[in-house]
């Protein structure tokens, strides 16, 4: 198997924590991974992306070739569109609906959703709402991670273990909230995937 | 031996620790910062007293590493590509002095300038200094080269360069580690005047270096990192350096390449292997992430055979980072692109954080500069360089570390009076101090704003080496005490700040204004750590 994922967001939104959780899960499942990150200047509120490649065979390039990503996972709706040239014909676009507006010319949300709907396989979820219901807005990224689960060839338990590993240091309560957000994100995404496929 | 998931930068740090390193020296700079940070966070490094504290700049780092090598121990110095310009003097001369303990100079280049002022290729510097250069294609090789690099250095008694690019530095993959080697014991160089580069001695040392060239080329020829992979189709031979090899292999989708490939990971260029592929194949495609170093040498000035393709004839773009698609195009492989980016997607450049003190500085500066005229604010390298972008458009230069002060001085010498410099605390410590001395010595009519957020913020909040010493340094350099002013950059102090700036801009000598407020990122981080520590002790 091979899954190529483009993670998208805005510097500071923490897409690397999603990448880390998937990476740990893949590793636990004895899969190969390569994950390219953006550090430095763009982390100050600029557009950021991470290429995450998971495969049962060895992986050559740290970058995903154009037109071949299986999944764009974005924590911000406009950013989900920025990497469309990477998405394969059968790939899925999964995005959070909550805009992060730090530029004066940010487009209207209807316009964005209109573009997202043009992609044959897309899932839009309200990760912020899901996270709040799970106990903390800060778990929004883990809700997005949950939303990616139906598109990964990695057992769900491995993903849960990844979260336990990452948040373990912060105590049981934090782990619980993040696991709940993960589960709610997964459910929401699963439903929409079935509806949209 | 274990298997770890590491960034390329971290793999180098781990390889160096396991390879018996006694210390790392560096100034933070993207994409090299994570090497030193990994050593700083390593339990083993702490227990075994490995040096890992940040240096004031790349030159001091390079010199300290050379000193550790003089004392027989293995040392690494790390920097971004432009940092090597700062360290160039000791770097080039370290090839003439040679080393005692193994010395690795790790340089992280930034093709496409993700976080830099240029995309210079450090392999040229390695060739210039006449030393071996290693260039890993993946994280495992990054580990292995750092691990074995000290021995290579000790074998030739020469420093060795380890060159990576941003993509490898910031990409994670599994790395298998090797057995930890013991640190060297302290020892003196065999020859007590080896490091004395008086002309009479330097000439001898330089001859020695020249005489070694055949041997280090032979090492390249036999290096495990330089591999010739034969292919049936000799219409094309491909030379792939460092990470370019991965982008190339990606295009064969798990199948073997039909063309012969020469993978290069160690320089000088292995002449035997190069000659073989050049003679066997009808055309040669050179893939290198950076400048056309190998390509230029293969073509030669007259390009007689006209059979080399690459950046110089436009088959590969002349600038910017490589990727699998660029190489596919060069190979004539058809690629598919997903949907285009919709027109509504707006550009989202980086910006100063909400609540950042630099913002308050530019608010005040822009207001007061209306009175003094346009295009006279010289700035420097750090988060505050973002003041060049909207909404502030407040600065007119960003060239190299420390240049703000000296450029302001030069502009004032030429009649732009008053001129202003905006520099951060860490950049001031790095290279601004001598600049300020020049200005003080001539009583230049400049106002220097040292924006003190008490950290090296852009690279993630590393220790700033002049922390707590800035006023003392300014006084020591001879700035008049009544023209060293401190203010807290906050909205509520805006009017005071504007007035202070106006007064000092009107002073016909050197003024230093220090707006001081901790970086909100590091402040938030230390608050978080405090909270965690409190929770764990409760």
C-alpha cells in the first residue's frame, strides 16, 4: 500500500502535530514513512504544508509528485485549495470549515466551499465545533486527524496509540479529550465519505 | 542499535553523537538549527558533557570547533549556507592548518530560498577550500556520514564538509543507528606549529594540502557513497548528486532505471566513475540541488562534446529547488497535474505575530519617519524583517547579519541624515557590535533601534548571547549614556515612543533605543513549561 498526504494549514495552526500522530501510527504498524515539514519564516502565520508519505515499500522522494496525492488534509478551508495540483484524480480533499483570516483579501466562505464542491471527492467538517464538544477547542487538529482516518490504511488503534504517546506527558484528561475529538472527527468524516462517494 | 524517526538535521546530530563527538558549535539558522537543538536535548550528550551551547555567530562557532579539534577531540560546527560566509575566514584556513581531532563542518543550503537571502551552494566553498565534501541523499546517509565523517577527517587530518539542503534537513524518516563510539582523549597536535599560519609555515601547509588532493579524490572514487548503477539504455547517463537521486528514482516507480546512474555523495568528483559514465553514454544529464557544480566541470569552458544537459542549457531550471516533476520533465516522462489552484486562493505571506513587540516599534517608527523623509530605515535579519511587508512597509534593507547599522552609517556619511537602523538583540550580538563601534568612532548621525525580544525568535526561540548585556555593550563601545534609551513597546506607550524617536533622530550623533519586551512565542512557551512543571510537582 501507499498513501501520499498533503497536510495544509497556516503557520502556527499545528499541522505538524497531525503529521507526527500519523507518522507514529505508521511506524508502529511497520510501515515506511517520509515526512517533509516547513520550518522557518513561513511558520509566522504564512501558508504551510507538509508532505507525508506512507508505504509498505521503500519511499524514494521526500516530496510528493504533482497529481498523485491520495489525500489533502487541511485545517483551514482556503488552504485546502492551494495544493490541488498535487491531488490525484481519485484523491480526497478533507478540510476544516473554519477560516483563519489574517489577510485583507480573504475570499468569502461560500466561494471557497463552492470550489471545494467542484472536487469529486471531498469532505468538509467543522473540526472546531467537534473539538469544543469533545472538551477543548485546542483538540481541533485531532478532530481533523480523525477525519483523515477513513482514508488511511492504518489501523485505528495505532492512531489512538499515537495520540497517547504525544499527549501522555500532559496528563490523562488531555489524552481523553483528544481521543474523543479524534473519534468524533472520524465519525463525521465516515458519514460524509459514504454520502459523497 | 535502534531505529528512530528523525529529521535529516536530527540524523546528523545523532550520527555525530554516536560517532564520538565531544562538542557542537553553532549559531541558529534555518535549515540547520535542529542539529544543535537535538544535541542540547540529548540525555546522553548531557550525561557525557558534550558541548552544545549556542555561539555568538558562525565565525566564533567555527573557531571554537577548530580549537576543540586542536585539543584532539571530535567537533562539529553547524550553520546555514550564508553562515558559512561569516565563518569563511577560519573555514578556508582550517584546511591549511589541518585538524587534530575529527572536524565536520555541517552546512545546510536553502535552494529556493525558503528562509534565506540567497541560494548559494556550499559545495563550491568545499571545493574552494580543497577539502572532502559529503552530500547525503537521505536521512540514513545523513546519519552515516556524520557518524563516519570524523574518522575520514582524522584519516586525512583535514576538516570535512557535510552539505545538506532544506528538504533533507526538514524531512523525517526512519534511521538505524550504530554503536556509540567513545570520545577521544585530549591530545596535542603532533607538530607544535601546525596551526601557526605564518607565511613560511602556511606555504608548507598549503603544499601539503595540495599534495593530499590525489588521496582525497581516490577516497571519493572508492567511497561507499558514490555508486555506479549500470543500465541497458546507454543513450543517456544520469549523474545524480545528494537528494536529487531520490527525486530521480521516484520517477521509475519502483522499477530499475533503464539508464546508467552515477549517484554522488562524496566529493571531489570521482574522476574514474565520471569518466566511465561520460564515455559510455551518448548524453549526460546532471541533477544537482543547487548550483551546477558537477555540470560546469563536465562541460568545460568550450563545451566541446555538447552532450551535457542540466541547469546550464535550461533542461533543468537554472535556479530553485529540484523535485520529482522537474526531473520527470527533463527525462521526457509524462506527468499528470491535479486541478489548478482556484483564482480565489489569496497569497498568504508570513507576518509578525499578533501582540509582537516589533509591531509597536513599526507603528511608532512609521509615524515619526513621516517627519524625517522616506527610504532611510536600514534593517537586518530576523522576524522584524517582516516589517518590509504590508501593512508596515517600514524598512528599506535586509542584506546580511549586522548590515543595518553599518549601512545606516554609510548612508549618513553620504548625506542621508538622520539614518535609522533596526536590528534584533541576537543579530546585534552576532555582527552588530563592531558596526556600532565604527559609528561611534565617527559620531555618525544615526539612530539604532535594537529591538530586544530577548531571544533568537525567527529560528524558534534560542538563547540570545547578549541577553542582559546590551546596555553595557553599548556603553562599553562608547555610546553616550544619555543617548541609550529603553522603552517597553506597548500600545499604551505609543506617544512616548514617538517622542523618544523624534528626540533621538534630531540628535546629531549615535543614539541607541532599546525597545524591550519578550517575544510572545517564547513567553507563551515558558508559561506552558512552568505550568507543566508545577502540575508535575503538585
